[in-house]
C-alpha cells in the first residue's frame, strides 16, 4: 500500500504541476489580452484627445477672428468719428479765423484812441 500511495502522491503532484502550468499559460494569454485592450484604450484616448484639440483650435481660431472683427469695427468707428471731429475742429478754426479777420478789419478802419 505504501507503493500505491507513493504513486498516487507522484500523480497528484504531477497533476498539480500540470494544472499550475496550464494556469500560467492561461495567465499569459490573459495578460496579452489585457495589454491588447490597453493599446486599444490608449489609441481611443489619443483619438479623443485629437478631436478635443481640433475643437479647441477651431474655438480659439473663432475667438481670434472675433477679436479681429471687433478691432476692425472699432477702427472703422474711430475713423468715422475722426472725420466728424476734424470737421468740427475745421469749423472752429474757420470761425476763429473769421473773428480775427473781423477784428483786423475793425482795427484798420477804426482810429486807435491813445489815453
């Protein structure tokens, strides 16, 4: 009976080693599958990141375009006001020139009174 227990013990140990090897082999395949899934996940993350970046660039470009449009509008408004202000200043200078001419004419025709 000792010999059969010994054989049984050897068979049991070999069977356990075989199961351990099969489990290790299966674990290798599972690890490989996880790594493949990780690659797919990283690729998807990159794709999403690229889309986000594209959206950010489009949004930033649009903001820059709006800033340019606003600056052009402010420039045009200032340019229009400039023309009006120049006309106002020209009118004031003309009025002053007319007043000076009137004073000059009055001075030519009026005798100067000396005290």
